[in-house]
C-alpha cells in the first residue's frame, strides 16, 4: 500500500493570517511507520522556506524511516541540491537521491517549475532518471509483485502520455535525460 501525506497544500506566506492552516505535524511519523513496516509512505509538499522538517523532526524522519519525498515545494536557487546535501544549520541530514521522487504540485505550480529544479540540480543523468521516474516505477513494481502476481494497477501507466498539451514538457524531460 502507498500512503501519501500532503504536509501542506499551499504556501502559508500567501494567505491572510486568519485563513492560514498549519502544516501537518509529522513528529510522530517515525514511531507510526516503525509499527507499519509494509507501508510505502510518501511526504508531499514538505520542503520549502517555511519547512517544518528542520531540526530533530527532519533528522528522525530521514534516519528512522524509509519514506520518500517529492520536491515540488523546494525553493530557491539550487534547492534540490541543498535538500540532497542536508542542512547542517538545522540538523537535517542529507537525503539520498533514492528517496526523492518527482513532484510538480500541478495545477497549482506549472510543471516546468519542477523541471527547472531538476535542470539546475547537481544530479547527473543516472540520478535524474531515478528521480524523474525510476523510484516511482520501482515502487509500483514492488507493490505489483508483492503478492506474487504481476499486474498493472487500474488506471496506472508507467509511460508518459502523448498529448499536444504536454509535448513541451516531454521534450524537456527527454533533453534532460540525454
């Protein structure tokens, strides 16, 4: 089973104080995930300038769990590289590439924003491939083969659909992987 938790849906800096909702408190996740070892867990929208995963909470999540994260809310020049390198000032250890998945937060953010984060990152072609589709493909294959059967989940496809609307994005992905 894959469980995804959206830590936040929108950037709290763009809302009036009265309408802000706090980020989800993830401090208890290491203990919860330890009790549920078969669950594949993903944190969505978890890393930005108001990051709740600083300090000991972030350290515990990275060191004590096998969760994966998307990078849709990573901000700033070289943000993805900084996520991978860790944050010494706030005690968050490095996050290995194998635990990062592509995230665009579409339709709220343009998909090209996520592609630009990949292009400016220090990742080489093999690591770009892992982040763009490798981790998700591996995760789906593990889930499909878990019960000894090979099956494609209903409505799921591991290939990029070809429509006129996303053709520029596909071109950018192909260019990045070459």
